[in-house]
C-alpha cells in the first residue's frame, strides 16, 4: 500500500513526506502473513521471528513521530484537502491495521 506512488502523485506530495510509512507497511505485511500462517496451521502462537510486536510498536511510534512533525511544521497546509484525503486515508488506515494486528495477536490463543 505505501508503495503505491499514485497516492503521492495525485496529491503532488514529496515521496519522503512520511519516511516511516514504507517501513510500517512492510512490518504490517509481514505481521499479517505470520498471522495468516498461524491461522491456516491452527497454531495458538505466532512465529516470533515473523510477528514481533515490539517491531510493530516501533514502526507505529515512528509513524506517530513523523505525523507529529508534520503537524508541528504545518507541512501539508499548502495542499488542498481534496488532494490530501487519499493520502491521509492511507496513512491512518495503515496505522489502524497495524494496531488491529497487535490486538488480534493477543486474541489468537483464545481462538485456537
């Protein structure tokens, strides 16, 4: 998702506006794959090498830091809202997916 350059192109944003976004997308994808594998194999626990909640937390914290910097510097204020909405939708939805993956990881042992 974060590699979809069309969101940046549509908003005419610099690709490095939120440098932590590709890392969060990568960590989220790996975590989702590990979760899917655990469910397919009916395992009660995830492979800690693939699903590391600390790394997911670090990626989320890095994104939060970038977003705070953007707010403080008012970096996106020159851009119109209709150009920014697809970009912000991606950013905040990806963050929520990462949070939900962490919550699901806690629930997985009770589902097995």
